């Protein structure tokens, strides 16, 4: 009998991961106080003795990314050389922004700057408002996004460039090779699955408390209670499941765009309703101060200011651990939506665009709240600095349009919840299935329901704090794994750069000028479909057949295939068992002919507004060349040139890993 539920879950990752996360959730639910005490003790020991390691790890990520972005490696594309981005720049930024930090901006936009203002890092700080802004910029800016960026880059590169599964294990391929399919790879993916689930669960649980508090503040609900919080979780989870089932291109993309639009609208409201001149001045000065203090912020561990150690571990170390713990989730999601972009474009956009927006957001809300507290509210906001659930709504009460602002904020919080949850569902299902395509929709619903049930259970018994602490403790070993992944990425990129920047042999370029009259005629002729078919019949096929026959004499089996890359295409393929097949193909590219050349008298006559051009393609997906001017003999030389390049590079052990056939490493 055919099973009702078809599953694409992998036995070695999905089922052990489910057992582990359910076991840990039950432990936190039944023994919340005991679990929290033990985990907090471990966390405090790590923070007290190894806090410097968090600083060095995150600093390394940022420096590593800048080195890649501003070197020749930055030209490498995440995918084949001719691949194009799947999403528009706005949609791309909106999705990575919503998945990365959306809900945190609502929760900490006012709360964190106000907390640093009331309780500064050092008692000796004179300008508390300015230092509060700087600390917030530091925690939410380039360093935070560097963690997500490096994880996403590793995943996207090995998936789209190396054709490996979109999973963390793939990043270890340069040092593990075939072993990524074994137990080590399984353990890495299980950790990513559990970490992603707990990160989303704790955020969903704690965030719903703020949403509940906002509804009480507006008078929609009478009180904060578990019943109301459960209803909110159910509604949010249901919307997230519907969005996840719709896919990245529909639900997630549209919700992210809506949310970013609402965030910009709210930002403009507060900017123009509040002290506009002060806020713009504070933003400019804050960015300058951040740049000026950047090196000191990056490496500061408060080793010589013991009074600031408690603040340092409670804020900076905690944030670095939290961003690292979220890296598998956010990195996997960013990687999924970043195919086709160059490494330079990817790094600079992921680091700078969200950071600049966050700087403006934290200035308008955080510095704006401090300004109002000092000049309008007479300390009313700083008095409730520790009550982060209602601080944002109390800030809105200082404006004339308080109620509409609170309603808009609640809408944003709800949609941010949905975008975080639905992207989390997609990522968890991707990890659990080995990134298989066409997974049944019930699996997305399963993750959403499980997420809601565990969040509500832990919220009811008070186990969310234990779960959060567990996630933070696990961040340090995963940070070390990320450093190892950076080494693997560097090794692969160097091999990639060596291959794609290698010069062609001089001898194969030494063509004579025997065919120059024919070349001139071809330059003055715009080929039509009949011409391109004749080109394939009279030049490409005879050249391939000659090569095929000659290779057979040397015991090399070569095949001539048609229609592999378009209706009018042909390729010469040399199959291999362990490495990529050598492929030299010619396909047809249709190009539009400019109206300028059609209207000009002293130009060749044209019969159509388009022309058909023969373009080559190769084993590795490199952008091909227009070979319409090559003779049969010159096509043979061009094939041999590529074959020589292929053989030379595969024979070099440092470059050979580019050509290993990875299909057998995919999940089945």
C-alpha cells in the first residue's frame, strides 16, 4: 500500500536531530530550574575564561571578509560565470534583513541604547548618550553581519560553485573530501538543525511576550497571560507555515518586502515627528565616531578596565555568542537567495547595506528615546529601562500619533515573527532533507507545528531561558568550526582563482592569417538561423568528428552529443568515472541587432533585427567565446587548447578538487 505521507527526510540527520532536540526540550521543560542552573554555570565559566576567544573569532571573520572582497577573489561568482541573480537587489536585501535581525530591531531599538545610557559600560563615562549609541552600533553593525555573511558565503560558494548540497558539511569538502558524506558531516548538519530550531524557538517565545505586552498597552487585551501568548504563537506559526509552503519566491519574499517597507515608513514617521535636526546630526556624528573607534571596539576585552567586565560579558560576549548560534539558520537562508552574485557584491552588500540601515534605525529610536527622556519625558523612559517589553510603546506615547505608531509597530513585530519563522522552517527542512528539491508540503507544516508546540510548552513551564543559555553555550565550539570552514573556503578559492586566471598556452594561439578575407566577410554578415545551422554542419561537426577519430586512436573515448544546451547546440564530451567529464560545447545565442546600425548607410546590410551567434561552453560553466569566425581547423585548435588546460589543471593536486564529481555526495 502506498504511503500517505511521502517523506524526503534523511535518516542520518533528520531523525537523530529530532530525537536530540525533543530530548533537550523535554529536559528543559521538566527540569527548568535545574537545567538553567547547570547551563548558566557553564556559560559563566566560558564567559569568564574564554570571552577573548569570541572577540578574536568575530574579528577574524570581519577581516577575512574584507580581504576576500578587496582581492581578485572578489570577482568570482557564486555559481557559474554566466549565472545571474535570482532576485532583485531590493528583494534580496529585504529577505536577508528580515531573516537576520528583523524582530531584534523592534525589541532592542529603544531598549538597548536606553540600557547603555542608564547603565554604561564604565562609571567614568562622561557622554553617556554618545557611548550608548556607539555600543549599540558595535553590537548590531558590521561585526554581527560578518558572522552571518561568512556562513552564507561558505554555503553559497560550495553549493553553487562546487555543485555540492546546500549544507554546512559541504564547506568541509576541501579537507574531508568523500568523508563529508560520513558521520562527521552528519554531526555537523545535526548541530545546525538543532541550533536553528532552538534559536527560532527562543526568539518566538520571548518575542511573543513583547507582542502580548503591546496588545495590553493598547487596551486590546486586559492582561498578559499564557492563554493569549499561546493564541499569538498559533496565529504566527500558522501564517509562517502558509508562507513557507508558498516558497521563498512567493511567501517569504513578499512578506520581507512588506516588512522592510513598513520599517522604512515607521522610521520616517519617528524621524520627522521627533527632533529631526538632532537625529540627523546624531546619525552623522555616530557613524563618524564608530569609524574612529572601530579598531578599539573590535579587539577590546576590558582586560585593563575590570569595572567593565560584567557589562562586557553581559552584552558584547552574549551578542557574539548569539550571532554565532544563529549563523547556521541565517547563513543557510542567505545562501539560498544569493546565487549568481559575485563574492565582492555579496560581501559588501551583506555587510554594509543592513548595517547602515540599522545605524539609522538605532539612532532614530535609541538616541531619539534618550533625547525625549532628557528633554520631554523628564526621565520617564529611563525609569523603565529594564522593562524592555513595554519600553518601545512607552516611547511612542511621547508622540502625537501614538496609537497609529503602536499599531504599526505591532504589525511589524507580527510580520517579523512570521518572516523569521517561515525562513527558519525552510532552512530546517533543507537541512533535514539534504536540500532535496520538491519536498512534500506537509514537512514544512510539521516543522512549524513542532516549533509552536515546543515554544508554548517551554513558555508555560519557564524553560525558555534554559534553552537560550544552551544555545549560547554551544556557540563557542561552533565558532571554532566556522573558523575551520573559513580555512576550507580559502583553500578552495585559491584553487578556483588559480584555475580561472591561468593563461592559455601561447602555442595554441599561434594562428596564421590565411582566412582573413573570409573573416572580413563574416564580420560584415549577420548570421540567421539557416547560417548557424550551416556553421554547425560544415565546421563544428566535422571538427568534432576529426577529434573523435583521432582520440579513439589514442584509446580515449569521446562522444558527440546534440541538444544538450539548447535546440541548436553540440558538444564533444569525454566521460570519466571520478572527475567531471570534459565538455567542449557550442550553443546558439540569439542577439538583438541595434537600430543604430540598421539606420546607418555606411554599415553592412541586415535582413533581421536579430542574429544567431555560436558560443562555446565548458566543463566548469565558464562564460564561452564567440567562435563564428573560426574555421574547422581553428575550432579543433580551440578544443585542444581547452583540453590541454583541463588536463594540466586536473593533474595538479591543488586544483583537482575543483573537478571531482560531487553527484555521489548528494543525499539520496
